[in-house]
C-alpha cells in the first residue's frame, strides 16, 4: 500500500515540475529579450 501511494505521488510531481520548468524557461527567455533590447537601445543612443 505504501509503495503504491509513493508511486502515485511520483507520477503527479513530474507534471507539476514540467509546468514549473516551462514557466521558468518562458520567463527567462522574456527577461533575456528585455535585457537585450535595453542594452541595444543604450548602445544605439551613445
């Protein structure tokens, strides 16, 4: 019984982890694009 509950918990966690991972990757990409655009605008202004 205990082994089955542990397996069920392990099956539900990867779905949450992949969703969190995807959200972190999207946020990182957005942050990098934002930083690059700020740097490029600063470089072109000087």
